[in-house]
């Protein structure tokens, strides 16, 4: 049982570092409420599941090729800079909560999925961390335990998702429109910063 909770804590630790998904959750939660922030996190969890499955199937060797890495860095650069610029441009407009609430929950879910699945750092993180965890687990436990501990990681991810959604939706009750706009700008700059970093990595792979 202690091993199970250890993997739950690992899941929380994997989700906790501030990155594009957490920034998006804060923005969605502040503007749209708990449901939108929660679904951004769920979308990101689906992307995490895809990466875990890739590691489990051993396909990550294909993703380690220079061509695929360049493609992933470039795609991540485009997605993050685009969403970052959009966040900044939106911040300059008057905040209308009812319009934000009317956005479909489906769009929030796929927004989180796209942010995570297009993030090469997320991919490399999962390939490195879960790959090593899987290697250790396979050498020690049977298939049932592998499935159990993989689910434990997802329990940790889910706990962090709910925590972030609750925090973001709580903030929206005490923030003014100007502060909301400022948070959107900061979030947008953060996403652009991540995107620029991804672009630099793509250029390095192409020309150096």
C-alpha cells in the first residue's frame, strides 16, 4: 500500500511544475470557472496517457530520431506562441464572464490535450521518468502491479488537476477585470516564452 501512495505522490510531482498546462488551467479557471480549468487538466491527462502508452509499447525509440524531435519542437513552438499571443490580445478586451462561460467544455478539454501533446518537454519528461519507472517496475513486479502503479500515477495527476482547478476558480471571485487582464498577459508571455524555447531547440537540431 505504501508503494501505491508513493506512485500517487510521483503523479502529483510530475504534474506540479509550472508549465503551459498549469498556466492554461489558471487562465481558464479564472475566466470560466472550475469546470473549464478541470477539463483542461483532464485533456492534458489524456495526452499523458498517450505518452505512457508510447513508453509501454516501446515506440519512444522512433520519437528519439532527429527528424521527429525537430518536428515536435517546431509544432510545440507554433502552438504555444499562437496561444500565448491570443491570450495577450484577449487580455486587452473587456472581460465578459458570460461569454467565457458559454465556451464549450469540449473545447477546454481539447485545448488541454493539444497543449500537452504538442509539448516536447512533456514527451521527453514522460519518456525519461515513466520509462525508468516502468523499467524498474517490470523487473520487480508482474503485469497487475504495473497496471496498478500506472493508475496510481494517474490518481496523483487527477488530484493535482482538481487542486489547480479549485485554486483558479477561487481566485476569480476576488480579482478585478484589470487584474484578470494582467494575469492573461503574464500567462500569454509565459506560453510565448516556452514556445520560443521550443523554437530554439528546433533550430539547434536543424542547423547545429
